[in-house]
């Protein structure tokens, strides 16, 4: 029986009359005839539909017309990449490479290097970093055989960036330095500047900010000399980000605004959106959330106009962060989910992991710990699959936080140590400092104060070496907290006094609210009630701005203690009940137990011994459950 369902339907179109058996017919045709038909379709498309780049690539590739297959496959790949159809882009680049392998094409080796490099770039976007590494190694070998030093430098620069995504920072630095040396040998200052920038990024991720600044400045100087204004804006942006991480927010804003100005002048709308986003981050860190939202919205508008979906997802995530800091968790979740949806659609797996992590953080703060752990585990799975060890360490840390809040301190320590191990292995010193700090917090809660102080000191040492101001503040306040638990109020005050000026320099209102809470606690311990009340009033105005439930709960507990000392029983009861309600909602066992203890003390002082014992008993039960030995010793006196 003859199969003749494929018809010639005129000069422009070939079609199957029965879709059901299209594949059967196609598979049974011999290759010569198939190539003939694909060639004819391609020729007709060139006449009538030359804008159908993808179709042209498809037909010329299958026709074995290698030169035109290459041309249209490369064009189709660029178009697919521009519209975030990254899997399609990889397919078209792979077709182009096949065309190059089979055809006798002029400048073949150079074109192969370029195509492999471009495919690696898309693989990196998809988080397929190991495949990207393999591609780039092949590209470097081909470039070396062709004695194309500029292409070698270019590929080494991209390879450095991929190694950075894999947290392989030593490898990233090694190949970036190779890129710089090769670029210098051929006088390509643009690639030299890129390599210096990449070395700066390695030191940035390692938390070695002084070194990062040095290399970013070298890169900036070259970009200025050669008139690369786009690169100049990029370098200024990176310098601004370093200062932001150092807590030097005024300097950060100065550099970010310079970057923004250049991007506007040269019409680099993508760069403009990035600068606006980073300025928003600085204002968010300062606790100036309305300003942050304003800059984020400006950035989002540009990203939507230019179709930058990756940038759009990033901004939606950052808007979610602001609402999270304001305690508006429903809004935060809405923006995180919008961000997650886009990141899934465009195949940005690293971004997807970040969005899942942030959703987990919200559920953790809401006290919905099972949900939090579910999202953290999804995020961790992706980070492991794409080899993002930095992200993996972050998630392990966040899982540790959940177990800390649940009072499961052994589990918390286990996850903090896993996080610390990775951070040490990849050389992330800033992250290492935070892991050490968190381990100190657990030992403090366990009443093992000497161990806690040891970990805080290790953390502080690293933060001093790397210039991380937020890390210094966290460690100093942790050491002060230990001294409060030990009843050493004057020493605690010394630590808080060291932290306070750093916070003032940073102009960080979230951190200011925390240190003021600690000061109020010292004043209460010293019976300086007027000073305590003034400090609590300062915290109250900040709490209204920041919207943090945790700060409100701490504030209510401190007010309860103040009114107890002033023997205003009704106000004290009201304040403690508010604190209990919030901490119960957040399921913060340790904090809840402490409020129960102070509420019991109020009831005892006001003559309600029966109810006092009830709350002491509840507090003791939690302290025993979580192993808070220091507080159990304190309770033995009740």
C-alpha cells in the first residue's frame, strides 16, 4: 500500500492531511527525500516568510544546508535567549554546532568557540553550571588551538563567573587571573577589566571586602580610560554593593547614584533598572521602606518595559522583602510567589531556590514551621542540584533557625555546623562569622555561657578582619546578652555601647531597635526606671515604623517588667498578655517561657500566688524541654 498523505499544497506550504499519522509518515521517509523537502520549504520561507527565523533554522538544519543552517540557528538562538526561552536557545546553539561540525565553513574554529561560549552562557542562566564548565573548557581548547588569545580570555572570564556560581572561588580566581594575563598580552583592555572585576567578585563572595574594592577600582580605572561607559557604570555599581555590605550606606548610595546617572546618559535601561534596585536595597537596609519601595517600583517599571523577566522577578522578590520587614506577611508571600512563578517559567533555578527560601522564612516567622521546612527543603534540593554551595549553606542555616525557634537545640546546632562547614570550605568568611554567631546564640540559650562567648569572639574576630559592620554588631550584642543572663549588667552595657555607634554609622533602624531593647533591659536590671521608660518610648516609635512582630513582642514584655517595678499591676498584666499572644503566635518557645517567668513574677508581687505558680510551672516546663539550664537555675529561686 502506498503512503501518500504528504501533499504539495502550492508554492508556499507543505502540510499533512492527517495529523494523527504525521510522525509515522515522517519516520518512514528516506533521508534524501526528507532533506529535499526541508530544503524546498526553507527556500520558499526565504521568499515569503523570511522573518520566520526559527522555521528557517529548522528546515535548513534538517536539509543539511550547513551554511544557512548555521546562520539561522545562531539568529534563532539569540532571539530565544532574548525572550528567556533558554531551552530553545540551547537547542538552536546545538544545531549551529552540528552545522559547523559537518560543513566546510570559513572561520570555522572561531565560530565554534563563539557558539560554545554562548551556549555555556545560557546553561549558566539555567543553573546547569557543570555543563557550562565542560562547554567552556572545550571552547578554551579550541581557542588555544586556533591561537585566538582574545577568545581564550573571554572564555576564561565566563568560566570564572560559572565557577563563582558553583562556589568554587579558588578556581574562579585562577581562571580570572588567566583571563587578565592573556588580555594584557594582546592589549585587550576590555577583557582585562572584566577579569579584574571577576577577581573582585570572588573576594566579595569570600567576604574580603577590601580586596574586592581594590580589584573593582582597578577595573573601573581601565573602563574609564578606554571610554567603556557601560562597564564604568557596572564597576561603580559593584563598588556600591560592597559598601552596602560593609554597612557604609552613604558611600554605597554615592557610588550607586553615579552608576545610575551614567546608565541614564547612555540609555542602558537594564543597567538603570539594576542601579535603581540596588539603591532600593540600601534604603531597605536603612529601614527606610517607603523610599525602598519607590526605587523598586521605578526599577520594576523599566524591567517590564524592556521585557527583562529575570530583572522583574528579582524586583518582585525585593518588594516582598520590604513587606516582610514591615510584618505584612500576606503581601510578602504574594510578591515572593509572583517572583517564583517567573523564575520557574524562565528556568532561573538559582532564583527559584532564593524565592522558595524567602517563602520559607515568612512561614518560619508566622510560626508555621512545617511549611517553612517544606519550602527550605525544596530550595536546598535545587541548590544541591545546581552546585550552589553558598545557597546550600544559607538554607542549612535557615533550617537551623527553625529548630532553634522550636527549642530543638541539638538539631539547630547540627544544621548550623553543617552550614559553617560549607562556608569554611568555600571560604565565605562573612557567612562563617554569621554561623559562628548563631552557634553562640544556641549555647547562650542552653546556659553554656563560656561556650557562647567563645563562638561570639570567633565571629567578632572574622567580622573585624573582613570589615563586616553588621557582623560586629551581632557579635557584640550577643556577648552583651550573655552578660545580662549572667547578671553582669555593667559588662553587658560596655558591649552594647560598642555596638551602638556602629549602628548609628550604619543608620540601621532595625538594628537600632534591637540595641535599644537591650539598653532598656539593663536600665530595668539597675532599677533606672525613668531611663528605661524613655528608651521604651524610643523603641515604640521605631516599632510603629518597622512593623516587626518580634520587636512588638519584646517591647510588650519590657513594658510589662517596667510596670511591674512601678507596681502598676493592670498595665503590667496587659503588656505581658500582649507579649504572650504574639510569642504564642510565632511559636517562639524560649521567648514565651521568659515572658511566662516575668508574668509569674508580676502575679507573685501583686499577691496572686496561685496563678504565679501556674506561670512559673509553664515556664519551667518549656525550659526543661529545650534544655535552658541557665534559666532553670534562675527558676530554682522562685
